[in-house]
């Protein structure tokens, strides 16, 4: 059984939503965020990346950063830019991008469900990033970035989404990245009750994006529970801000790889090593990956198509059969000597939204020696891995469009 709750969301005045809502904190560097918010004093980046309002040499994990975020959030409230709804509500959030439409439930999810494995994960978290979001939530006394969850399609819940979104939205704008954002406020007790009951019939939800935010919400609950001798389990810190989408609504883009060097191999030596595990064919002109277990490689001005040879991986294993793992175990690790891709400075990752032209540009610039284009990991792969209690290799999924921060926040 999955527990979700309606809540009194903190959100922008409707006429200010387009200026306040911002990209999530983890898709921009501090420099990019500082530039984006430079001419916009009410950008939510001042709240969820507060280091942008401090000197550029400020340690992003210092106490002054979190305190600045708390003050900025309070300022937005005091000046009337953000207002808390009077009624407990469930919000319907729709995004439309390049013909793709995804609609989800903006709700509070249960930290207990997360701790007991009913909110299933597919990635490890990094301790520093987890500690960062934990402190931000605790100091701000608010959750300001939603966790992106999904559920296996359930007709009753899917139908309720469509029913709720028939009315005129309260918020409707197109962000600079050409994504249309719409928000409906559902404060009718009968409708919110039907939605809550619909989730109770589910066995699990799945983290699509936001592993650090969900883990941090769990950490904050532990901290506050220990300090509260009258803990009941109903306090706001027992829940975390989330948007939950049906599986069929979601779109995953590839997460591509670029390498700085060929591990002291000549071009010919490298290609010979690649051929040990892959069938290799030079492509004519630009190349686009068309199917699973197919890879594009850009090297020295040419595109190649790589197909892993039969027997080079275990297709029946939910982890070993992933393209990101096939590339890692058959090429990046044994040939290019990439150990831990989370920390190895010789590898970088490029979201598929940037396309293969970006891979070509990076290699042609001389900054990188070789690039690999992958086929997107499927939502089915993600669910299979999570159901098996396993974790995917780093940077396996890139969901697009991203959830805008500041659309709705949760005060603790």
C-alpha cells in the first residue's frame, strides 16, 4: 500500500509563477545559476541554489549558504511572492515538450514507505550531496524541490488525472527551454480522497529522479523524530514532496559518455581492442543510435556503429544487460581503464537532450578524444532493476522534461 497526502502547498502567485519557477538545483552549475538569476530577483534559484547570492569563492556547503537560502525563502513569503494555500490540496502538474505530454500528481509521499522499500530506488547516493540536501531542508524548514516518482499504470489513477485536468489550469506558462507547465489545484475533499485511495491500491512507486532529495527527507525525519518526544508519525517531516507520473507518460533520453584520452593507445590499437568485443562498422556521415544494444562512437572525425558480440554480456540479467553496463564492462573499463565512473576525471557525461552534435563538438574541440552515444535506458529496465533490489550504473537515465522547482513547496 502506498500512502500519499494532500497538503497546503506554498506556491507562487499565479501571475508570478513563470518568473519564480526555475530549473532543479542539480542541472545547473553555480555559475550557470548565477547568470540565469542575475536579472531576476524572484527566481527560485535564490532559494534552492543560494550560493549564487554570495561571493563566488564561498564554499557551497558552508553554513552561510543554507542560512541564505532560509532567508531568501522567508523574504519571498514576506513580500507576497509565495503564498500558502488555505486548503489541503493535491496538485496536477502537466508538462508538454516537443509533442510529449506527461501529467502527474503533486502530493506528499510517505518517508516510511521510502524507508521500508515501497518507494523503490535504482541508484546509489553520494554522501556529500545527500548531506547538502539534508541540511538545506532542515535549515529552511521546507522541501523546495520535488522528487520525481513513477507508478505502474493503474487505469483508475490515470483516469482521475485526466478528469482533474479538464478544468482551466491555475498556472499555465512556457519556460525559456520551451516546456509548457500547467498546474491544477484540487482542493475538493471527495476528489483528493479518491486519489489517496487509488494510491493505496499500489504496491510501490519508483524514484525516477531525485534520489538525493528522497534520502535527505528520510535523514531529516530521523533527526526530527529523535528530537521530538511526542512524535506521532503525522508530522509534516514524515512526508516528502513528490510528483508521481504514470509509467506510460515518461520519456527517457540517452545519457552519453565522453573520454579525455585513449589510455595511451594509438587510434589503430584502440580500434583493434574495440573489435575484440564489438562488431565495428564505419558510418557514412552523421549517425544516430536506432536500437537497444547498439552504440555510436565518434573518433577522429568519424562515426562508427558498435554492436556487442553474442556472449559478451548476460542478456538475461537486469543489470548486465543494460547498455550502459555493456559499454562499461566491455570497453570503458578493460580498454580505457575507467575504474569508478563517479569519480574518474577522465570521463564525463552528456545528457541526450544535447544530441550527437554536442558529442561531435566536444571531440572536435580537442578537449575529449572519443565519444559514445547510447540508446536510452527504458522505463521497464528501471522498474526491473528496482524490483530486483539492484542499482543501475551511474548516469544511466536522463529524464526530460525536468520538473520545475518552485511550482509548489512543502513547509515543515
